[in-house]
C-alpha cells in the first residue's frame, strides 16, 4: 500500500485496481438495470446523483472494503463521503459503423476542484466500472502529474456534447494532450484520481455501454468554502470511515 501511495502522490492517479468480485459485480449490474428500466436512459446517463441516500446497494458500494482500503491509504483513516454519481455513455455506433449523430456525449479536459467549493484537504475521486471501460467506449484519460500544477483556468466548452453540468473545459493550449494516458478498466475494477488532476474522456463510438460509478472522498480536515467561482455545494455528506473530529460538514444518514 505504501508503494501505491507513492505512485499516487507522483502521478495523481491509480488505475485498474480490483474491487468487485464476480457475484458483487453481477448484483450491481442487475440493480443498475432496474434503475434504467425505472427512470429511462436519458435520466440514468448523468442524473443519478447521490442515490446512495436512497438505495442500500449503492451506499454499500461507497463503503466497499476494497475501496476504503485504498482511500484510507491515500487520505488517512478519517474520511468523508462527499457525494456520488452514476455516469453512463450509451452506445451510439450504428450497425453500419456510423454514429449518425453530432455532439456525442463526452467529457472535456478539466479539473474537478475547479468547480467544487472545498478547501483544507485533497479530494479523491473513485471511478468504479460497472462495464468494461475501454478506448472505443470512452474510457477515462488523464495527464500524469498534472495535479502538481495547481488550479488552471477553465472556459465554456467549445465543442457541443460536454457532459459536465457546468460545461467547462481547460483551454487546449494549456493541456499537454500528447502526454495523456488512457485508463482502461474491466468491469469491477476502479481508478482513483486527485481533484486537481487534468482528465477527460472521449465519446462512446462503440455498440457497448460504458457505465461507471463516481464517488468523491475527502479527509475530515477538509471544509466547504464560499466562492462564487466554485459554487458547487455538498449536501449529502456522511462519514465513510474513522472519526470526524472537525465537523465541517452537516452529514446525512440514509
């Protein structure tokens, strides 16, 4: 674990870490399929936000021992769950090999911390794959070490289809895109990355869904701030593990 922490501190991310066994993965996939049937794919693409407050199986994912073991190695023993979200890129490739669409959903180059009102500690994001996440269906890409450069300016995305709710992107001249590393995952694996790491993902141009569960964690020393340029608030926090000695957040219990 110490080696993982060293690599994470240097690179700003870790990838292809095992989490769910075969039974756990099947149960999570089946449960998510129920949400798809209930809400429809237009909704489940990006709008399943903080549903760990509603569904015990989602809450169990946020406190999965394999996830928390890694998170505690990076952040320490006392950790807060900030929020969670399912992100799905649905198949767009037609049988004839064409997408037939413009403005396909993608995620622009960005830093998570740019739109979060958090200070006092790092934010760690988990990306847990419910499906295989590969180049052709829009796997995560990162710029290794970019978390060490601090906060970069963002602008409104120029290309339509950006899935980020704030529609931000880092100007392309500030991104060393030639240094990008793809983070492919098999279903049941996770990647983690620092809130300042520059990352993105391209559109799904395959016939395979790419569903991932994103979970955000902070050490209990972190705290919310009032910043009009970083307006994102966290209203569904809970103690993931350890003890909250600071009480900077008003926690909710499912």
